[in-house]
C-alpha cells in the first residue's frame, strides 16, 4: 500500500475530527482537467471506488488520496507548431516576428494544443495517525510531499504540522552503524548503501547486494563520505531504505508477515492491506525515531536556547516549529547551536 513515507509531526493543539475533515476535503474534490487546463489536483476516495468516502478510517488510522491529472504536451510539439505560425507570419508580412511576439505565439500555441493533448494521472496517499500525532505522505520527494501538504492545509487550515526531525542526524547515525556494525535494536543492516562526499565534487559510492561490513566501506567513511541511503530490515518483517533526510523508501513487507494469513476476498482487500500496513509501520516508525536519538523538540529546544541568550531581564519568546520542509531547512541553517 505504501512505497515511500515522509513523516510530519502534527501540532499538539490539533483536534481530530474525521467528519469535519472529510467535509473540508469535499470542497476540493478532484475535477478532470478542462480543455485548456494543464494541471488539476483534488481528493478522491482512497478505496478507489466511485461514491466511497474521501476519508477512510481503519483501526483508528485515516487514509486520504490525492489525484493529479496533467495534460502531456511535449515541448517539441509546441516548438513545431510555433515554427509553423512563424513561417506563416513571415510569408504574409515579409518579416520574422521578434522575441516578444515569439513568446506570445508560444503561449497561443500551447492553448491551441492543450485540448488535443493526452492526460496522465498519478496518486499520492496520506496516512494520518491521530493517536500518534503523525502524518505520513507516500511521496518520493519532500518537494512533492509539500505540494500535497499545501493542498491539505488549504482544505483544512486547522492542521498545523512540520517535518519530523530527529535529535541526531540520520547520516551521522547511519555512519556510526556502519562503522560499529551495530544498528538500533530490532534492525539489521542489509546489503545496499550509498555514500557521498560533502565537498564540491560530491563523489559517490553505491553498493548493491554487497556486504557492507568491510574495511573498504569503513575507509570511505573515514575519508569523509557520509551515508545518504542505507537499507535496513526490521524484525525480519519489513525491509526499508533510510535516507539522510529521514525519508523511508522502498518499503517491502517480508514473507513472514503473510504467514498464516488467508488471501482476503476482493471486497476486503483494501481494509486488510490498510490494517496490515498501518499496523506494522506504526510500530516501526517510533522505533526508527528512537534509534536516531529521539524526536527533536523544536519548540522546547528553541525556547531553551532563547532563554540562554536573552539579555538580562528580557523574556525569551518561544520559537514556532517550522511548518514545511522549506521552513525546516531555514530553521536548521539559522539555528545558533549548529
């Protein structure tokens, strides 16, 4: 059900209300692209059945699905159409249009071609765990996840969240695990890894299906290369790849998870898959966070630092947690304790 997860922390003042959130999502239900519309995004039933709920609640976990539709219009087709228009104008007027008119013609050509362009669709899933105060996005990049979060907050502005960050750097932790051969409890280091230098050359070494407990790997670490990806197995039940930005990629459930389970009926498959995925991952994620030194408390940490640096008699202001990936990056760069 999930391939990749990017984890967000929901603010403590959020009051979970499934019905209210679903009503808000209804206002942003997916509508197909119009004739001259390049992109359309909106909420659809996660179950994939027409008329089903926009918010599915299974074992206390909420599932949402965003559909994005875009018209596929290759640049080469636009350029060819523009060239035809330019040749026609030059033939009629005896001169070739300038750059400004060419830009206008490109916009005109795009509008003319869009109604004839094919459309492609993609889906992104959101999993909300109200009890844990976590929101997970099944996306391959933080940028793509932030786009989805923006649409979610547009539908329901009461949701305030920020990228979950751990007290210790994932890259530093992965380097220590590789050097010592001792990953966190219940995790085993697998055979895939990427190491990258921090200098301007960005030299990278990738290992696939390779023993990582070797002097060669340790030599790369000693020379300054840091892990950007590391494959792990959790309790012999799930394999994942952890990244240096705390993304969980390549999620795969192992055979032991399915032992003794009957294949669900077609009308029960979604519920069974959702219960299995959320049940297993809701155990893995806290253990992974713990293995990375626990969760970084932005508000508490910022308040402590502010108090230590405040002038005598001044009241320290509590810093607000960053709400998106971009804000988190800015907060990290500007933090005085770095």
